[in-house]
């Protein structure tokens, strides 16, 4: 999985439209192989991002879980701790 795409399910508050859009953009860039498409491909990238964002939102809206919602700040702190441990200099 691309490191820049973050899990969006089961958070309180729920994922926002910009978060879904950003995940879709990262996915399309990864699959398309370019972080900035050529002018000839800009329209294709834009259509793909819109379609992936819509599918992602539909997925998030349909998912059901019995787990309690995760707190964004707590999850961010855990990620920072993992990163610090992974990249710690000795």
C-alpha cells in the first residue's frame, strides 16, 4: 500500500471529502506512474480521481463495524511513535 494513503474507515469524526479526494489522488498517481500527468493526460487523471473518490466514499458509507471509532489524534501519535522507532539513529 502506498504510504501516503491513510485508512479512512471508522474514525470519529468520519473522513472528510478532502481526505477522500486526497486518497483518490494518491491512488491514481501511484497507478498512473506520475505525480504530475502530462497535459495530454490531465483530463484522464481528473476523471480517474473523481471516479475513485466516488467509489471510496460509497465504500466508506457502506462499511459496518462493531469496533468503537478511532480517535485521529491517538492514531497520529501512534504513527509518530512507530516512525520515530523505525528511523531512530543509534
